[in-house]
């Protein structure tokens, strides 16, 4: 674990984990004027993909932050379940 002092005001909340959840929490807290310090056991960012898609609930949360459209615009549709092309999936569940 690396420690970096950023010179920011004393933190009010300690966020453990610098993954998507921890960073989103820190951003939401900061938007409300609450200073958070984020710590993580890794020494740097991941070098490989940690996710292949965004779940519906995640998009709902991003939408409350005004970010959902930006993520959708930058994304690539998966095509369907387990990588099946959209043209081969049924729009009706049986």
C-alpha cells in the first residue's frame, strides 16, 4: 500500500478501496462538501479490465450524478446474453 499526502483538508470520511464503488462514494461525498480520503491495498491502477459491462442499477446511480449518458455514449453495446449478437436474441422471454 502506498500513502500520499495531498495537502487537502483533514478528511471526514475514510473510504477503503479505490475501485468503482469507493471512487464513486468519494465523488458523491465531495459533491456534498464532505472530504474523504481513499486508500487501497494496490500500489496503482489495475492494468487489466475489471468489468465488461455496466449493470442497470449502476446506470441509475450514474444518472443521478448526470453521468449516465456520457457512459452510454462511450460504450459499445454487448449484443445480448453471453456475447450473443443482438440479431440472434429474442426480445420476448418465454
